[in-house]
């Protein structure tokens, strides 16, 4: 696997994104991580782009034909409004190549290496304290404040701010929106945070990035 190629493609895909587009891509990358790990841990098998679950032969997912659905099926938010409807062709080609390599090697260390590279790109190009990806990766689920931001982005008419202007008593709409926007709350894997000290390194990078974030405010898109 060409590490420089991964960096180049991911950096290009993450550049100059709106808040909503960033959420879609981060959700999609999270889903790609889940697929990589499933294949490497032999929970799923990939053949001719078709992903099948070890536990059942009835489940089939085509990572090629359904590529844009990876985030809403494997990511931290399952909502059709987060379908990755716009992406670079080489971004898709990269992930299909990665999935194939993982299926051939069944190498969890290769998964770790790829995650490290992509994480570095995310740290460099996304404001860490606003990143849905890192919030979900740290605990395996999105904290409430991030769930509220998701609602604000994909269901702005149901956001807390909008509702509070109309009435101070009717808060059920927000609860309904959270239900509609299915968010993975199971504490599964957390990207195997204890493996190979990768997450310790990530924490250090997050801390460094947080300390330096004032230097990059004019270059990045921040959530309101």
C-alpha cells in the first residue's frame, strides 16, 4: 500500500469542505474503518466488491456500487441525508484498493497503518475540537453536543435554536430528530483504541493541534 498515495488522496478529499460536506466525509471514513476492521478480523468477507457477514449469508453489501452508502450504513450517523453524494473518483478508487488489499492479507497491522495515515490527515485538515470523527472515535459514540450539531446541519428546521424561538415548551421535536438520525451508541471497538499505542500518539497530536488551533483559524471552516 502506497502511504504517500493515501495521504495525497485523503488530503485532497478533505480540502475546502463546508460543514455539512465535512460531516459526510468524516462519517464515510469512519464507515470505511469499520469495513477494514471487519474484513481483517474475519467478521466479514470481501469477494468481487461484495461484502458478506460471517454470521449470515443473507447480508450482502457492494462496496463498489453502494460506495456512497458506506457512511450511512457503517458510520457513526445513519441518516440518508448524509449520503456521500459528491466525492473525488480517486477517493473511491483508493478505498476499493484498500478493501481489496485487506481482504487479501487479512492483516490487522495494515489496518492500523492505514488508520494512522488517515488520522494524521484528519488532524491536519479538520479542526479537532469540532470533528465528529474524533468525537466518535474516542468513545465509540457521539456526545450529546455533537449529536445536536448533527441535527443543526442535516435538520436545521429541527435544531434547538430554531425550536426555542417558536416555543420554549415544545422540545419533543428535537428528541424526535435524534431518533430519526440513528447514531451508533454501542461501545464497540472504538477503533481498538488500546492497540499498538496508536491512540496515545493520536491523543498527543490532538493536544498539540488544540494548542496551535489559533494559528489556523483563517484557513479552516469552523462550525458555528
